[in-house]
């Protein structure tokens, strides 16, 4: 079986043989059998769990590179009245240990009606969107 045992970050490789399209949950892996979008079967076998980001490449042991594409997911875009309110909303989300992607004007989180109701109750504007999800990795994860 072909093995992918190295991750090339965006810009570290030139040409891909194929792509693999994965949601955020499937992009955080250490070891897993995978099949590229074009049908190349391989075993992802990394030394430690790694978040594969959109644009990264998986280097296979036969020299091929599989380009990682983030799959759009059902999310909420959360906006506050101003920057201080957005920070307070981010604190509430973090206090519940929910993954969040942080932008200057909004946060994105996975859809959860209970969390939506809480955020609306705190004065947030919450819109349903479909977009790629690349949440913050946390204090002990790599930052790219």
C-alpha cells in the first residue's frame, strides 16, 4: 500500500498528482486509510496527529503529492455589536470548549441550535453559512 508519511505546507510543493477533499474533522488525523478524489488509495501515517490545512500536500512514499482541499461545512457566522462584544462572545464560545475560527469581524463555529440561542440571547448576530472551517488550534497545537 502507498503510504503518506509527510505533510508539505502550502507553498512547499509545486504540483499535485491529485486532491483529497475533507471536512475539518477528517483533516485532523495521524493514521487513517484514505482515498483521493481521483481514486488513489493510501495510508496516512504521520508521527503525530496533524491538522491538514487547505492547500497542504500529503507526500506519498512513491513521490506523488496529494493536495488537501477543505470541504465546505454548515456553520454559523457570529458577529458582535463591536470589537469588545465580539471578544466577549468569543470568550463564551471558548468557555464551552467549542472550536472557532476567528476573523477580524466575526467568528465561525459549527451549527448547534443551543449555542445559537445562547449567542442570540447575548446580543450576537448569527447567520447560517456554508464555508470551509479552519478553527484555531489551541495553545499546544502548531500554528500556521
